[in-house]
C-alpha cells in the first residue's frame, strides 16, 4: 500500500493523478499545510515530509518527498504502468532530462512570470523564452514531450501548464497538449478524488498488467 500525504489543490494533487496512472493500491491521508501565496494554513505535525509540505509518500518503509522524486520513484517501482523508460533503455536519458528540466528550468520560469519578475530582468526573460521555445519544439514533434507516448514527464509538465496557463503565451499547441493530458481517465478520476480529499481515502486498485 502506498500512502500519499495530501492537501487539496496543491502540488500533491498531481500525485493522485500519478497514483491513478500507476494503478497500485494507495491511500490518501489529508494533512494541513501553510500556503505561502495566501498566508493560510498551518503545518501538520502528522505530516512526515521533512519540511511539513506536500507531496510526500510512504511505500514499503521508504519516505519519498517532492514531486520529481516521487514520480521517478513510482515509475521505476511500477514499470508495468509504462510511464517511464526502464533503466538501460535508450529513451531513459531523455526521460530523466525532461524531469530535471521541469524542476530546474520550467518551474522557476513559470513562477517568475506569475510573480511579475520578468520585466527589467533580462536573464530571467531569456530563461523564460527558452522554456517556451523548448515546449513549442517538443510539441511540434509529437503529441507529448517524448513523442507519441504519454510519460511521467507529461504528468509534471501538463499539470503545471494547466495550473499556470496564464503565465505562458497564447499557443494552440500548448492548449491542445493540456487538453490531451486532462482527458486521460486517470486525470479525470484524480480530479474527483482531489475534491473529496478532506477525508481519508483508500483505493483498492490493482497494478496494471505488463
């Protein structure tokens, strides 16, 4: 059983989507968090995350925190879900590169745009322009960032774009990409669970077949 420590409408919402894609049994344990953008909420002593934030999961005695780490951990632990190339596969390098790019490049650029930090900051503007250009190039080559197959990288990138669509320029390619990701059955199920996650939820899903 995988345990997700979760606060509704937060970074842990996409981990519900990930867990629905994985298909393994899991439970959602709601926790309160401090939300810096609104100043609301308090850290929950029951949350095992080192900084009392979300997301965090427990699985087979392991505690894993932060979205990118959780995504890589679960896609490796449940390779039958087909969300990431296995270790040794030729595509593995590109997959890990997209995960690192999301954390190191896309998310900082996204928040800089959301906070109005691009004006008068040429370095941040260049980084932001590079992020948008890379997204556009990837989506011109295929429906997903690694081509024709949906991967964990799309879960991270697609969820961030949906959350902060206003932080990016108008783009038919980006809009269509967001809709492709949102239309996945696992994403739709996760949205309903996120809305209901003020109470503890235990799923009975079985891992998807290889």
